[in-house]
């Protein structure tokens, strides 16, 4: 199977958030609008992600639709760390709506959702959810997954559904600060485009 073809599937970029005792959340690209009357959406979450574990308890979550102009450090914080270890919401512009954290920084709007079904998909769970409320925040351009890869030059971590194993026919370097992957000869003055770390923070894979 040539997994490269999966890169031709288009997605947006989102942060899904919820709260039991503290706000938790992670980056996702796997959101689909399923129906429009009394709208239903679905998201896919890895069973190892802490956000999955907490949404199973709260049965509610918010979706922030990320813009192209979002600070890439927010994607790195929410996409390459676990809420189990890190307070991802510290120092960020967010609001609690019905006790659900909603990240507003770098976002063009949000959805407030209530889980109506969970489908087992082996490594992942698919959460089907009713959209209870929405708000548009601005007209900035929403970020696509392609933009994230091609312009921000970000990667997807192992726990993302769209993760693709790197072919080892050339050097692959990983940023220890945020998980960003650089492929090829890394220059001495290289600076991580996601978190700003210098070459010293990269390890050869
Ligand atoms: C671009 C990108 C897309 C991602 N898409 C998903 C996704 O759709 N589903 C998922 O479970 N994880 C996805 N991830 C991975 C999670 O964001 C990541 O595993 C995160 O550290 C989980 O945090 P948590 O343990 O606080 O839930 C994605 C990460 C990135 C950077």
C-alpha cells in the first residue's frame, strides 16, 4: 500500500477541548460535518490521548477552528504534549462556556458539542456529536492541513490518525522541544519553525 496517497486527502486544523477538573485539549485534523439540520459532526481521537479519556467522561467538548495566523507554538503545545503533564491553557486567551474551555486565540470561531455516540475504530475512537452552539469570531483564513505541512512545515505525531512513517533513505531530525521533524541535511543556523529551538535541540532519528 502506498500511504503517500493519504496526503492528498484534505482536512482543516482544529483544537478540541474539554474540562473535568482542569482544561485539557489537543490538535486534531479529523473533523467532519456529518449533517446540517440540527448539525452533527464527528472527530477521531487516539485512545492514548488524554483528551479522549476525558471526553468519554464529560461527553462534551468544544472545537476551535484554527486560522493560518495562529502562533505555531500553540499547535506545538497542543499537538505534541499531553494535557496529563502540561497545562496547555496557561497564558492563553480562552473562555469557559458551560464549563467547557474554548480556545479563542488564533481561531476564527468555535463549536460547542455534546457526544451522542462513540464508535470503536481500533487505535482510535470516533466521537459523533451534536453541535449545541457556535460562534464566529473573525474573518481570518482558516488553516488547512496542507498549509500546516507546506507553509508552517509542521509534521503529525505518531498518535495522529494521519501519521505516516518516514522512509529512512535520508537524514531525519526530530526537535526535542516540540516533535517537529526536519528531513535532509540540517544547517548549523537552523531554527525550528514551530518552537524556535536551535540545531542543538534536534536529534538524528
Ligand atoms: C497536525 C496534527 C494533527 C493531529 N490530528 C489528530 C487527530 O485528528 N486525532 C488525534 O487523536 N490526535 C491528533 N493529533 C495528535 C494529538 O494532538 C497529540 O497526540 C496530543 O499530544 C494529544 O494530547 P492529549 O494527551 O492532551 O490529548 C494531531 C497532532 C497534530 C500536530
